[in-house]
C-alpha cells in the first residue's frame, strides 16, 4: 500500500477493499431481500403475485433510468474530483439531486395520469382480481419514485468518494424497514397487496431522507449545498445527461429485450417457464461479485480519467478485472457444489429441476470466463465518457444476438430454454470482443469532460 502511495496512485489496496466489500454486501442484500419479498407477497395469493410482478416491470424500468442518471452524475463528479476541482464537483452533485428528483416527480405525475392506460393496455387483458390489486399497488408504490431516485443519486455520490459503507448501511435500513413492514402488514394486519406496497413506500422515503441528510455534511469532500440549490445549471446537467441518457437508453432496451425473450420462453411450456424463473433468481448470485466490481470501476476510473492519468486507469482496470475473475470463480464453484440443495429448496418437478440444473451450470461456467470482459470493461469505458460506443454495441448486440439467436436456437433449432440461455452468452461474447478491442486502443481516452 505504501509503495502505491509513493508512486502517486489514487487508490491503495486498502481503499479498493473498503470500496468493493460493502458493494458486494449491498448487492447480496438487495437480491436476498428481493427473494424474501416475493415469498411474503406469495402468501397473499397468486393474483397478488401477478399484480406486483406486472407493476414492478414498469417500476424496474423507471428505477433503472434514474440509476443511469445517477451513474452519469457519479462519473461527472468523479472526474471533477480527479481534476482536483472540488467546488465544481459539489456543484455537479447539487445539480444531480435537483435534476433527478425533479424529473422523478414529473415521471410520478405522468404514471398517475397514464395509470388506466398502463393497466388496461400495456399489461393487456388481465383478470379483474389482478387488475384490482395492480391498481392498489401502483397507486401506492408510484409515490415512491422520487424517493428512490433521490436515494440512488445520493448513494452514487458516496460511492464516488470511495465510501460505499454509507450506501450499504442505508440499503440495510431500507430493506429492513421493507421486510419488517411486510411481515406486520401482510401476515399480521392481513392488508393484502397494500401491505406489500406501503412498506415499500415507507422504506424508500426513509432511505432518501437518510442519504440526503448525510450528503449535506460540509466536511465531506463531495457534498450538497445548504440551503438547497433550486436553480438549474444546464452546463452541469448537460454533462450528467451526456453519460446518463445513453446508459438509461441501454438499460431500457435491455428490460424490453428481457420481456420479449420471456414471451418466447412462455411458448416452451410450464416446466421451461418455472426453470427460467428459478434460473434467473440463482443466476443473479452467480454474477453478483462482478456487478459489485463494476460499480467500483465507475468510481475508480472516473477519478483517474479526471486526473488525466490513463496509465492509472488501465492499471486499475486490469487489477479490478483480476479481482472480478477471482471472485466469480470462487462464487460459482460454491454455487455448483450447493446447486442440488438450492434446486431442492424450490420443490420442482424432475423435468423442471433438470432444465434449471443445465442452464445454471452453463451460465455459471460462462460467468467465470466471459462475464467480466462483457460488463466490467464496459463500465471502464462509461467512466471515461465513451458512452455512445457502449450504448450502440450493447443495444445492437442484444437485438441481434440475445433476441435474434434466442428465436433461432430456441425455436428454429428446437433447443428450447437452453438455446435461449446460449443466445444470452453469445451476446456476452460479442460484447466482450468489441469492448476489449475498444479498450486496447486509444479512442476511449479522448472523451473527458
């Protein structure tokens, strides 16, 4: 560590561990609590599960868009910090919170205005009971959109400072409130789907208040102003949108692609649908360390790029890539050993269990070899403002290979569900090649703010 500091490197090994470990815990917490949340809602009945699932498909899309804007703000602030322009970094932080919260309020109003169209047209023909419960759920949860946008922006700012403990602990509180509230309102008060929605709203309000209070601390290297800045500064907003919009568009297209692929999987029968659902749950754990390292790369590389030190950017990219590969290897070997126990817990039929086993063994293997090159290097390019390239590659590869090859392999070549998962990893491989070629060149180094 001291050797690194003498060389003038921005992050020591200790700094990287302090950044990555809380991120891994935060990601693990979110996935685990999400599964527990689903189990609790299932106690209300199948119509409640269907209603929540439908509404959450819209919510996840919106949350991903605001998370992309938060990433844009984090990159801009990180590059200003790398340039040692702390005042401008704080001004950018002000604009990030102002813009994302204001935009989220407008989106919330729009969702309420379009509620009937969303429930009646976007979701298609659904049973009256599901419709009623979806209406209850969307009325309550939509109110949380500005608060989850504010929380995501604040958490991104703390990660930019290299302090991921704050977002981890805030996430712990948020998810704790959500789970406790679900237990009280669903099991105790028998409030049905409203008992799942109200704790979600309260937990997001709580997280937003905590993160906002903490980010106002003037002792932090990156903080927001007191009193609150209400005047838009379009110079900063434009920089944030330059990163955030392509990232948000990429995430939106990804969610749309998942919906299209899910409709194909539905045509393969009940066993494939169930195996795909289980596979998606467990697959999230298989790539969880890589997701955490990807968030760390945004913080580290943006600071290096801001400092104009691409030698350090390449050094840390290589180092964090090694960490991602090592963690993915250990995680997936552990899951391979535990897979029989994991699948038994889902109480699946023999054929469904076999489908799930095949796709998870294949997915885990591909995670070990391909996933970091496909997604970690992309975050390095984003942190250097090379967002248009990553957007075009990601969207084109998804439509051509993930969706197109899913229909070709799954339907035309009769590979079924396994063919869909093979198509997904072909998409990964194409991204890995294109992003690696881009990274090995010099063009991504010409996009600083």
